[in-house]
C-alpha cells in the first residue's frame, strides 16, 4: 500500500523530501555492494513474462536519431557530431590506394570510417546510478568522490548493460487526457496512473518498466527550443512512494528529465534525489514513444517487451541506447 506523506500545509519542503527519502530508500536492500538498484527486480521470471507479450511480430524503435537534428540547444550539452575520417570520395580519388598501416595497395578496395563526438546524455539515454548526488552521496551510500575525471569507480552505467530486458507498460497520459501534449509544469500523479492502468485492464507486476508519454516530444519535434533543459510536464514528486511500493524496475519518459519542471518544491529535481539516488530506480529520458503510442491506440494493447540495454561505457554517468518495444 502506498505510504501517506504529510501535506504541504503540515510540513516544510525539507521535511517532505526527507520523508520520501526515508520511505523509498533501497540502500542496503540488495547488499552493500549493489550497483544495479531496481534492476535487481528483473530476473528470469520477468524476462520470460516479457517474451510472452510478443505475439504480433512488431518492433518499435524508442530512440531519437543521434545527429544534428536532436533536441540539444548547445552550451552544456550539444547534439552528436559525426566526423568522417575515411570517405567514399577518398576511395574514388585514389587517396586510399595505399592503405594505412602498411597493408599495401588496395587494388579496388575502399572503406569509410568515422568518429562520433557526443555527450552521453544528449539524446535517448539512461541515467546511471552515479549521475546524481545528494549531500555528498550517490546510490547505496557511496561517496560522490568515487566519480572522478576518469569516470565512476562505482555505479557506472556498464552495470546495467544486458539487464534492460523486461515487461513494460505504455502509459499514454496525453491520449488519456484527450490532449496533444501536456503543458510545461503539468504534473502526473499516482491517482492518474492508477486510473490509466485500470482503464486498460493492466495489473502492473513487480520488475516492470513504465513508459510515460506526455506528448511533449511530439509537440516540440523539429522545433525543440528549450525542450532539453526547460520547463516540462512530468512526474510529480508524489509519485515516489508509488514507484517504490509497486516495485517498478525502470521508468522512461518522452521528456528531458522525467519529472515535472518547474519542480514542485524548493529543491532541484527532487524525484531524482528520492527515486534515483535513494531508490536506485533506472531513469530513461527523451524516449520517442510516439509510433508505439499510435499502434497501442489502434489495437488497445499497451503491454510490451522492452529491450533497451545501454552502451557499456565503463564509468559513465549515462549512456545512449537503441531502445526497442516489441509486441
């Protein structure tokens, strides 16, 4: 049963935050050495159940293209830049006839190669458990000092590689409300999620992911503006106990930061503080849920198999992902 938080009239922002931290913490739950958080909830049973959801042979990409059309405005984060180091024009011009590395003449053989320069969290991505700190600590009580210029000694994204396979439920709040998109500052709370699940006859099982569609990506697509980093619709802080009590393994949204912006209390990204830092919950951001949502609206089936392993970037605070929903 979802725990009851004191109301804003009864408590300060700090007390509310500390209440949710205390009631939603998973520190030590899976051992002092744990580095995967709520992905401990996903095992053979969940993967088998997810596979059983695939009955139509449909596959939907949930990832944005990693290119210059992405949502980043520049500055702190930029869109991916592909740098071509060997091209077809090199081949046609004869520049590749003597192959590099002493391999001898190409004799008709040519190739292309490239380098991709990008922030690890500029597009569709998972936050790692080393991404957010609260008062000097990250997930499972580890020191923020464990993340240095060489990367994270603990809680890096590589620990999630190969584990992001689970049942998932598309929760299309935009369609549920009958709007194209929720507006910036509009929060999604547990009662609305429960109403959606009941309306679609879904019994959310432990170890599942929820995919929250606000419509905000679709509304801003191609004219991103402040989509990445600005005010946005998203989850209420008051979702924290619901996520904890329902044993949700992962959450992904079509917004840049999962939670509602502006934040509801006087702390920056408080749901990250509670659910990611203390709960160890996997946060996925900027997932493109529109094509999947259209199909789910057509056939009424909102339960899918999620296959969304992050790139194994050792010590990284996040990683891009080629996420798939299978039906």
